[in-house]
């Protein structure tokens, strides 16, 4: 695995964790809007797994 790929995966995992925290915060504070963060959570999760 190249260094650039490893760096991208690390970045994707970081963005996944940040977007998950945002999604959970929205779920607690404004439940009607938590779905706005779901595309970012799912996209970065799938990218971090290397599916896309």
C-alpha cells in the first residue's frame, strides 16, 4: 500500500469520526435535522473501508 493511499485512508477515518460526532450531536440537539449529516457519515465510512 502506498503512502498516499495510507494517508487518504487515515484522513477518511478522521472525517468519518468527525461527521459521526456531528450526526450524534444533531440527533441529541435537533433530531429532526440529524439526517443532514448522514450522507457525509456514510460516504466517509465507505471510502475508509476502501469500497469506493
